[in-house]
C-alpha cells in the first residue's frame, strides 16, 4: 500500500506482515512512561507536511501557519512539544535540476522558506528537510544516475542557506543505487563534515530505514554497516519509519528490536544497529480517526513503549541503553483525505504530554554517540 507523499514505511512487503502491524493498540496505564527509568529521548520530532499533503507548493501566511501548528512550539505551558521538525518533501530530481515552477524555486518547494524555518528555530526547535519520500523514489533513482555529486552539493548548499539539516528518504526496495547515494553523501560531507556536537545544523545528515529489517533490506544493510557505526559514523542516525498502519506496542518493539539485533542469516548479513543510532516512529495523523498518539498520551503507543525504548539494550553494537527517541508522522495535513493535526486535533495532549513525561530536552542536546 502506498499513499501519495505519505511516509508509508512498511516493515515488509508481505501482506501478512502489514496486517500484523495494523492492529490498533490497547490503552496503556497513564503512569507507564512517567514512571519509567532509563535514557530519556534526545530526539522527539515530527515530520511536517504543510497544508497540501507534503508538497509545500505555496508560501504560507505565517499567522495562519501559527494557528494550524502552534502546538508544535507550545505544549500548553510555553514549551515546545517537539525538539525537531522535518519539512517533507524535497524532490531530489527537482533539486538537482534547479527547477523553478509554480511550486518550486530553484529546485526547492516555495513553502520551505526562511520564515517557516525561523518559526521553529526561534523556539529552540531544530529543523531538517527531507529529500525524497516514496512518491519520489524514481526521481531519486534518476538523480543518482545523472549526477549524485552535484545533488549532494546542492543539498549541502540548501542546508547552509536555510540553516537546516538534511534527511535522506530513499525508498528503493530492490537494488538501490548505493554507489550513487555514497557519492551524494560524500559530496554533502565534503561541505559539512560530521559534527558530533550538533552545533552546526547543516552538519546533521540522517537516513530513513524501514520499521524493521525486512524491507529496504539492501539500503538498511549498507547504511548499518557503513554509515551508522559508532566507531566511524558518517550519518548522524537513522529513523526506523512507520509501518503501513499504527502498530501495537509489542509489534513496534519487535520491529525496533530487529534493528538492534540485525539479521545475521541474511546474505549479506545486516549487522546490529546501536540503540543510540536510531529513532522509532509512530503515527499522529492516520486514517479517519484522531489518534491517542496525538491527543491522549496515557492511551498512546509512545506511552506504552516508553519503558522499552528508554531501556533497550545494545545487541552487538553500541554501549548505551535506549533508542535515540521518537519521530511522528505527520504534522498538519499528510494526505489529501483523513485526519490532520490542525485544530481541534492538535497534539498538545499526545506528543506534548509525552515531551513532559519523557523529559525531552529542548533544544536538542549533543546526541549520544555510542
């Protein structure tokens, strides 16, 4: 199942696995996250789709933007609900070609402008731009075939201009262009070297992988083995993306455990991924019903997985317990139909309450490296 411009992150292509992920979670005790001990999330962010299903094809009126998105910078007590917002999506081929049309200027959606970036950064919320998304997979392939080095240089220049980081969302499930993607990353890192301190926003470069290890297998294997090793990191971290439907807590934890453990029986094997090198992801806007992940933290999956994510132990990589944090799909209007996070469905009571329960640091601190 693929939804236009959605963050459709199936942990497997098989229908049985998709069905397993679709079970609606049961309510969890209100005290489970607040009572949990472990490593608090350092990354607690939301992908953001603007009001047009992730195209960002219009310049936003900032008064309206604030009305629709105020919950992101104010959980109800003046503190932001998140410490990261990822504006989604930039078309990689449009960026490479420097296209200017009704929705883009020099290859960048016109809505992804300095005013929107400053709206968040002025409140201590880090901003990144996501290049790709499942709708633009073929455009990633074309861009990587044409000139991946130039694409990396243009992404780096864009990051410098807006003061943002870059997320790689390349969802080629079979035979991804790894050589081209390596050239993209090399060009980006030539302009913005890896920065463990996190002080330079443009040095933050991340990648999306599937919810577990059974989809995007080639990309997952290579990224884990070559770009996400604590001893020699190239990318800052990965996001284990949402499956096709909101998972139960147990299914979410099983997916994330696959990254921790790896797949030693695969050829080539997927090595273990350090807990400090990835986030887990959940829906806040999906389907026709408002989700507790958005509005009711005590009944949410982030609440019922809170203890697990803060205490998940290394299983062959890394030295510290606890996933890096959570990401949420997606703020405002991620699809042309279905629920949004616009008022009255804003997420202070879900994501915002979670930020309080988990003691999420705002602004984001230097991230754990191992």
